[in-house]
C-alpha cells in the first residue's frame, strides 16, 4: 500500500524528544510501566519492546516490565490492555496483526479503533521473499511463472493460518493470479527452518528473522516487500519491480493503551517513547534488527490503523481465510 510507505517515510524524522512532564508538572513515569507484548518471547515485537524498555529504564530510573501474553494471534494480550486502568502504566506494543484480526475472527472481545488509544507507530520492517538456494526461481517473476506452469505444486511455509507470513503470500498470490500450496506451521520460526532445510519452496518472512540466513547463503532472497530497496540488502530487488507490480507489504509496530487514556497522558507517553527511539544508540540497535524507526502522532496512527483494517478486510474475505483458533 503506497500510502503507508509514504506516510511512514514522511514522519520518520518528524518527532523530537520532548520533556515528559504534563502541563500541571506531574512527572511520568513515577513507577514501573507494564508493556504487554501479545506474542511469545523471541519475536520481532518482543525484541523491539525489550530494546525500548531498557532504554526508558536507563533514562528514567523506572523499570519497563515486558509482559508476554501470547494467545489467539494477539487477542489475549490486547484484551488485557483494553480492560486495564487507563493511567498510562499498562501499555500495548502490537503489530500489523491488529489490523487484520477483525476479518480473521468471527468475534473479538474488543474493537481496536474504539477500545484502544493509538499513541504512535514505532517502526516498520520489510519482509523478504526467500527460498532454498536449490529452488530454480531467481525473481518474483520466475516464481509466478513456476506457479502458472504447475498450479498448486509450489509450496510455501507460514507461521499458521491467518499469520502475517500467510497474509503476505496471500496478497502476492492474489495480485499475481496464481496458486500455491500452503504449509502452515506453529510459528514463523519453524517454517523458516523448513525452507532452509529445503522441505518447502519459499516463504515471505520478516527481515529480522531472515536476513542472517540470507547473508550466510543458507537462503536466497529474490524480493523485498517494500516499494523501495533496503540499504541493508541493496542487491535484492523489490517484489514490485521484479514481477508483481504494485506489491507492498509493510510490517509495522505500534504503541497503544486503554481507550480512556487522557490526552495529556497520551502526550507524555508519546514523548517518552520518542525520546527512547530517537536516541542514536537505540536507533542503531533497531536498524541492526531490520527495524526502521518511524514515529507518528496518535491521530496519524489511528488513520493508518483504520485504513489498514479496511484493506485487509477486503483481502481476507476475498480469500476466505479464517483463523484456526
């Protein structure tokens, strides 16, 4: 989606570090912050949360407690924040999964746009179209041609039905007009391991998860999911330029809180996290993980979330995808 990339790029340098005091002088944080990650430890969201949490703790003297509450694709942890006291001490770091969950599940215990306060997009990362080096395709165009020659014979792995890796390929498949054989796993890690082992043909994986294997030549990257090439892998063309015009899949990560957070508190939280993300050392750490720091205002984040929710609703409903649990 061109709007998301241009929107994030325009805002990448827009937020400045601002003192974290409200108009009435109340200091924030005055006690530990509980930052809920609605996924298991070790994933990209968890890594981002721990890096930012450590930086905030270092700067403020107040601990940021990372609370991993995985389950139901992020629903379990998100619901905890929806029901939390809106004082700014229970927050949520989520991913683009927040935008496609409504279309995947018949009933959610919340409406993200009504029951959560958007605070800021934190960053985004491209995905890589990767395959085992023995697979013949050298470009997205080659992959499409292989699928057309043998419909359903080309296999791809994902972190499960309705996962981000699944939807990234579903978008590719839909735009290219081809059919692949979906092999879901219990997590993106196991799926990537099977691509490395040559048990399945390809995967669209997050850059933080795949880039080390590309650099070690255990995987071959034939496309990147953003509309511009990455400076980390400049030799890898975009999927859009190498076979599927217009293709874009951006994995973004955002900070939210309970809906009743007061505007002054939202501003304090936004400034606190902006100070951390804008610090040179943390920016370098995030970039090393394949995450480009990109900060927004609460309203800009809300606009993006609403647009992405509508976008994925159309794609998911057209494909007839439903979450496994």
